[in-house]
C-alpha cells in the first residue's frame, strides 16, 4: 500500500473549546455501527437502572446528570446519529468540549469524530490523506505556513482486496495522477499570473475530459505533456501561448464573459442546500458587490502585486486538487472536478473581497484570519453536503 499525505498532516492538533467554528455545531454527526453498539451498551445500563426504579422518566437529579443518561437521551439509535440541542451535538458541553471524550477517552469516539478533519481518499493500493479546509485550525495551518504545500509518501506490504475495486480503471488513474502532478506545477508557477494558472488548469481539464469521453486515454498523456513542456520552459505565458491554448487573455470581451460566468456561478450557490442562514446572506451580499461594478470583479482577479494573496490562493488550490481531482477515476468527471478546485478559489476570493470592499490597494495586507473564516465557512457549506457537491458537479459538466 502506498500512503500519500500532505506534509503537515501529522502536525494537526484539535484546538477544542478554542475553535471559532466547532465541528460539533451545525452538522448532524453519523455514528458508525461499532461505536453505536458501544453506546447502546452504555445506554442499556441506564435503561435497566431506570426500570429497577420503576421510572419511565428521570426524576432523580443524580440520574438525570449521569453520563449513561446523557448517552441514552443524546443518541438516536434508530437513525444512527447524535441528537442535536439547538444545532449543538448532544455530547457538547457548555465549554464546547465533548462529554463523551472527557468520560471515555478519544478511543471511544465514533469514526467521524475521531478522524475529522482528517480526510482519506481510497484508490486501489493507494491511500491519500489530507486535512479538510472546513476546519478552522486546518486552514489556519495552511495559510500561515511560509512554504508551498507538499506531499510525502511511504509504503508497506498491505494490499487491497481486488474484488473491492472490481471496476477500478488503473489506466485512467495513472493518467489522472500524471495530470495532477502537472496541475500542481501550474498552480505553483509564480511567474504566471494566478488567474491565468486557474485558466490553464480549466483548459487542460476540458481537453482531458474530451479525450476521456471519446475513449482516447492515450491521447491524455500527449495533452498533459504539452502543459508540462510549457511550465518546464521557465518563461512567462505570453499572449501567443494563451491564444494557442484558447485561454482568456482578459480582453474587455473575455473579461465580460468571465464576469457573467462568475455571477451565474454565485447564483448557483444560492440554490444549494444551506447549512446556516448567515451563509445565504453572505452569498447575496457577494453577488450585490460583484454585480454593482465590474471593476470590483477585476479587483478580485488582480493579485499581480499582492504576493501574499496569490500565495494563499495557491495553497488552497493545491489542497483542493489533491483532495478532489483524482476522484474522477470513479465518476469520469475530470473537467467538473478541476472546476470545483479552481472555481472554489474564485468563490472564496469574491466573498473575501465583499467582506473588505475598500481594500483595493495592491499593497493592502492580506487579512489571514478573515480569509481563513471565508474558506472554512465555504467548505462547511459545500464540501460536507453530497447534495451540494453533486449539484455543483452537474452544473460544471453542463458548461463544457
């Protein structure tokens, strides 16, 4: 088994009660079967105690505050999840700490709670580990580091059961891996304007999607090699390069097209499932800000003289590419998954700019805390809803 993970994966430490956006608030937490059985045994003790006292409800103060009672009342055993009290997990105490972890220790947390924000993508004989951007501490780690996000690998003799990956397309995955490595290089090429990097990635993905749809997998290697040679040349991307690759060069016409495309994309966010009411207001305010003047949109795109902003966006982009791009081996949505990565960065930049409407100076300091907030709120709304992810994939697929 090959294990690949972002280089700061093992350095993550939950900040618990100090977290500005607890993962125990707002989400319904699903419990795995083994943990549910464990909690059921604890609840059973309380149910027996109540029966012995001939109690149908708790009237004894000591019983009502017991941990066993908390499990009995706090777990929905039929649905296999923790109940919520005003959007708060039933296990969350007033200090925003987990009563279950305090009482039983981390080993007895359910799989969801034990792993988050650690994310695992499974491919045959390959496991890829990342930190979810919906976690405030994880995104803070990413945006405050001074070195580009990188990945480390190790290997052992473990092998997957081939029957579990019966329909797995090795040939496609090899090409996606190769493509992703080049997309990383595009994302990190500081001599190319950041918005052009996004355009190059989208254009490459569109061409790869066409090859895949036409069953020409070997042609995918040739396409990726073109972009590899382009990056390896070590020169800036000229207007000629952009023209030959059909990349927008930000003429007034292409800018207008890009502007309208992004407004439509923002309106898509309003149609998605909403986790919090504040998110709807955030997107509405962002649309109003972008719609009020195309200059606002141009300012969003322009990171030419703001190296901190460009580098932060680069870090987010690489993280998203690592998490999402190769997942297209399972659904064939190469273009849509690349767009999730590139457009998510643009969404975040637009929302951030709407929060700071007067910060148009190229030399304006990047507000890391505010950008971190934008990223984790966006990720919470989009990444952790299968409904939303499927809607977005369908929308991008329709745009190619």
